[in-house]
């Protein structure tokens, strides 16, 4: 039997506020356990929460960027459950009146655009963290994360494959990072997702019984966990058994999902309005003002890169995937670089070097000006494209990170011109000098000359290569090519 997969994602994004959602404790990652707590976030009796206005602003920005409608009147609720890392015995979240609803994102898979609905975006506080280390029959609890502000972004069950799920998460992460409302660091838990998966016979309208896979924290694991769970459910149905509605965990070391507990329903949490927080009334004028402050978002930037700079869609997709990457590109263009040439160098050599060093574009030692100045040397004929690759890599390795180059501090700026002079890489563009080398190459390769005379014109590339080899890559390749054609044809 053929089956159709139905997937819905609940993405938890940690908001990039300096302080927690209901108190003034720091949200900084990596501090000593239980050093960023106060009576409010550890649930002491008699304390009162106060909403962080910045968290509300971030939620509104995210709603605007994901085409949501806003609840001008919303409120928080208590979600009741017991767990050691939840000191109050309940989580402050939003339930029947979330801040944002009925939005969507568009993703591109195999060249086709697909709209994925967003059911709701609501604010909530994070729980603490249980630490099961050190041996013994006990665990530790770190409450630094308790009260850290989260947005839960819940998709409609519109996703039909693991690949679509990954593309949706990538797109959402890109938007959150453009807005600067979440750093998207999945390794630190700033962005993670719960996936609801079910399968049904192809053509059936009713959804199958779903299982939820909790806390997946990388794109690769999202795809692998979903793929495994889909195959597991299909096997259960093919064996004549029934899917159990449950919560499962992804074991990345074994590549499987495991049963954790039965899946709760909303009534299991005994939601009721949070009595210690007043309802939120959002003014439409404030929403409109927030909308004008939004940055240029990835889809709009992508369209502009294609129309304004004439870039292929694949180049534009890559460059807008990270805002700092797009900014680096545009800075190079503003300095006089040809857009397609800048894009090619970024896609190839720059990203290769960054990947080798496990660095992001924000950590790139090179400035766009250094690349543009090098490209000007190519245009002048000072260096060839081949030599430029050596120069570029040398600039990358020798440029210190986070050094501001100033005119009164010579020696701090590592330029292409400096490297060319130091290493004697100036291109040979003297016709007489190149002609001598061309004559030598033709004399030394009589068999290849005969092949050329017999009509094998593509062998000209062999002769150019020999000229470049003898000149250590410094001969002007265009001049070498023209001289070889003239002499071989004669």
C-alpha cells in the first residue's frame, strides 16, 4: 500500500533578549549552574511576574514576517505539569488567546514553491535543565534557563516529507536571524523543534494517528528522525498493528526514535488564565510602526538580487541565506565589484576557507574591500585569475581578525598588491617573453602539434597548460592562447 506522510512542526525559538521573560535575570548562555536566578524564576511563594516588553516586540516582529494575523487582545495561561526542572509546577504560556495566528511561509523544494501554514505563534517561558551526569542514583537541576523567553511557532500539518520539514526550518531560522529576534544556535538549544508525524493511505482525507518526536536540535537530525519515524509507522501498519499516540525521543547515536510516554492532550495540562499577569492589549498603531522597522526580509532581498544584480536564482538563494553573507556581498558591489564575480568568489574560495576553519561569515577575517582591490589587479592584467586564487588564500590567512585598518597604521592591512609584490607574482604580459616560451613548448611537443594539425583543436588547452607550467602560472593566459593559435595554425 502507498502511504502519504503528514508532518507538523512545533519550533521553539529562544528570544534574544538580555533578560528573562518575567524577571530581570540574565539570559546569557554558559554561566555556572543556578547563578542566573531570582525568586521569580525559581517560583518562590508571593512573587509576581512582569512581562518583558522586548519579548512582546520580538513576537510581533516574527508574526509580521510570517504573514500572521494579530490578536489585539491576548493573555497568558498556566500549563500545569510536574517535572523537577519546573519549580512552580506550571509553565506560563499562552493557550486559547495567542499573540499571532493564521500565518504562512513559502519554501522552495525541487524548484517548486509550497506554502506552509502557521497555526499560531505564542510566547512562553522555558523550563530549567536536568543534568544526568556524575553517576549515582540522582540528577542535578540547573535553573538558569527557567524563565528564558521562548516563541513557539506551530505549523499546520502541511509538510509532506522530511526534506520539506528541513527547508521550512531553514527558512524560519533565516527569518528569525534577519529580524535579530533569535540567534538560531541549534547546538546551544536556541532553536529546537518537536515534530508531529503520521502516515495515511494515499488518497485518504482523515489523518492517521500521530506520534510526537521531541527536542530535535539540528537540521540533519530533523531529516533523519522523521525518515526513521515514517518508516517505523509504515512497518507497524503493514504488519497489521495500530499506531499508538505517544511522545518519542530521537536517539542520535543509534539513529532511532524511542517511546518516552503517552501523548498528552490539552486537557491533561489543566490550562487556565494566568491570574498574576494582566491581559495583553496590542495597539494596531504599534503593530504598524513595528512593521516599518522590519529589515528587508530574505524573499524580498532574493528577488532584488536577481533583478538588480542579474544573479542566477541559485546564487541569490545562497547569498540571502544569512544576512551577514548578503551584507558582505553588497558591500563588495558598492565598492565597485562586478556582482556575479563577487558572488563567484564568495561561493567558491571564501566559503571554502571559512568551512575549513569552521567559521561563519561574521568571523571572516577578510573585508570586501580586499577582494575588490584584488579583482582590480586582475582587470588591469597585473595578475591572472589563477594567481589570484593564491593571492586570495594568502590574504585570508594573513589578515588578522577584528583589526581595524587605519591609514596611520601601515602594515596592518594585508592587500593583494602587497602579496603580489612580496611573492613576485606579477603577470607576464610581455609579448616577446611569452613568444619565446610558446616556441619552446611547440618545439618540445611535436606529437601534440601533429594532433592539432589533424583537426584536434581542443588540444590547445594542453599547450596553454605547458606555458603556464613553465612560467609558474605568471604568463598572461589570453596572450599565450592567442600566440599559440597563431603559431600552430601557421
